[in-house]
C-alpha cells in the first residue's frame, strides 16, 4: 500500500492526530510522515488542526474541485515527463478553474516552477557561451508562453 494512502486511512475528519501519533500507528518514520503530511496538506487531502500541531482528513480534491483536479493531474503528468511549457499551460487552466485561494496558490507556485525550468533548459541548451549571453537572447529561445494569472 502507498504510504500516503496509509496515512489517509488513519486520519479522520473529526479527531486530529499529531505526526508522532501517525508515525506510531503506521510504522512510518517521523521524517517521512512529516514529508507526506506536508504533501497531503498542500493537495488539500489533509488539513492542519488549529488547536495544536495535528492533522485532520481534508476534503477529497477530486470530488470538491473536479475541474481543478483534472487540470492538475494533467499538469503533473507533463511535469514528470519534462514537458514544462505544456505543464505551465495546464497549471494556468487549473488556476483559472477555481476561486479557492490555497488551490490558486498551489497553481501559481507550479507555474513559476515550470517557467524557471523552461528557462534553465533553454539556457543549458545554448552551450558554453550561454553564461555570456544576455537575458534577451534567452527570451528568443523561450518563445511566447501563456499569459500569467
């Protein structure tokens, strides 16, 4: 079973659990639990309980925001395959499909990350003279991307 699925399985929407309690119940190390929990909180599948440093089961993103989820899944697939321009466009569509602040923030972060990866790939592809080239020369390699936000 996937470790994230194990963590989601023991979380409940009404009884908050700390990272230590999650670690004890699942047998996953505390560092790994913290890493997975932060990913789950970012995706909206878990949420932080305000009374103490504990976590609750969040809403299912696929059910609560199906349009955002569809675009986000496609964008992550493109990012994993190295197609950063296409991923950037898909994240922009995800951004446009929701009005929730935490989801829009996630989309903006991914859009900016894809943009920096496109620039890096373009810069590296220009060869050893790339360090001496001006930024406007690099922009010719980038082409026109999607409008931002």
